[in-house]
């Protein structure tokens, strides 16, 4: 890969689809298993990481299945997609991808120590374990939040789904208030530049509501106040999952160059190769570890621009002030994207 191509790949922006496929197929569990030998002093922390990442992968895999059914018009309760904010999905996936990248960084550090044979003092070893345990707690919290989304979209009980909706709103308000890094990333992402990009390709058939509905209780009123304080206005503010025809058109405030193995597992080109096999894995309930290995080892296609990518770098020849696409052209492109990403049973 040339230097120019490598630099371009590092600037590819993740989408909801590329993030989900990357999370599910990322070989981080295999890296942890390689490190987790009986004589390793970090075995308890590594076992904890294996448990939480396995659960996270399963939860995100279910989200992939749910979104595939939604895009194909087979979601059992499609009206509930309007209960979930696009901003909430972006925040959860962004934090999950960053957390897994941090785990990979620790694994690389431990692997380097093992290869060098250097003795590590007890204080440094304890610090590494504390970092890993903190990341495990963070991943578990994010996994539970994503699972609440799955509950909202799939639960047969209306009361349970409504309870999950309230719980998700509270958790997201807490996340955006407590995690300054994610909040700052979202605010920078939703700058004037990205607002102009979003205006060139807005979500179709949607007019944002003029005002939010009034809260029905004091607790919900408190959550609403926190949300208004924590959430900056964005091109996606007011949008829900019901307004998104296909998840690959929703961008995340992340570039592949910011992530460990980002250019391998979080690109649109990789998602095109892995997406269909991932859908087959859902349908056939095959052994996941074996099939995931086959997906990763498949020869790479050309890592060129993609009509499914939400990253403006894939349209590198397009000037920042290019005229907006016509309505017919934009909807035709969305239709092609929908067919490409449709989950097949």
C-alpha cells in the first residue's frame, strides 16, 4: 500500500455499519487468549476482559441482526425505532469502538513485555490490571445499554419495552454528562463543517419536531433537563432510527487511523466483504469462532471508494463546496445502499 493510499485509508470515517461489523469480527479475544498463559500474572484481569468482550460481541451481533431485519422491513415492532435517538446510537458505538481499541493497546503492551522478557515491577503490573478492569466495567456498561436498545426493538411486552425506553434515556444522559471525552468528540464532530456535509445528504422524508414532548413525571423531567444540558445540537439532533433507511449512511465521529487495526476491520471495503458472511452466520447458527476466522482471512478487495461509506474521504475528489446531489440521485443511491446491506434469510 502506497503512502498516499495509507494516509487516505486512515482518514476513512466509520459508519454505524462499519463499526458494528468491526466490533463483531475484531480479533481482540484471540489476542487476549494468546496472552492468557497459566504463568501470566495478569490472568484474572485477562479472564475478566474475555468475559466482557464476549458478551459485548454477542450483544452487538444481535444489534446487527435487528438492524438487518429493520432495513428489510421485517422488524416485529417497527414503530419502536422512533423511540431511539440516532445520537444515542452514535455515542454508544463510538465509546464501544474506542474501549476495544484501548484493550488492544494494553494487549500490545503486554505482548511486548512478554517478547522482551523484561521484568515488570509489581506496581506497574497492578496499574495495568486496574486499567483493564476499568475498561471491562466500561464495556459492560455499554453492552448493557446496547442490550436495552435490543430490548426496545424486539421485546414482545409493551410495558417492558417502555421501561427499557426510560432506562435508556437515563443511561444516555448519564453517559454524556460523565464522559467528557465522548461529549467533546460529538461536539467537534457536529461542527459547522460536518453540518454542511450533512446538509448535502440529509436523511430523507423527515422534518425535525418543533418541540420535545413534555415529560410525564418528575424523574423524566430531571432526565430531560440533563439531556438538554449535555447534548449539543447536531445534524442528527431530533432524528430517530425510524428516520434512517439504512444504517451505513450514519457517520460516527471516528476515523480508522485513530484505532488499533482500524484500517483492517473498520473500513467500508472490509464491511462489504464481511457483511454477507456475518448475516449467514446469524442464519445458520454456525460455530462463530471458526466462521469469524474465515471472514477475517478472506482476501482483501480493492480499498477504494464506496457508495456505502459515510466518510467524505471516500469521495476525496469531491470538493468541500460541491453542489448538493439532486433528490432523485440521492434516493437512488440510498436504494442501492439498502440492497447492498440487506440481510438475507
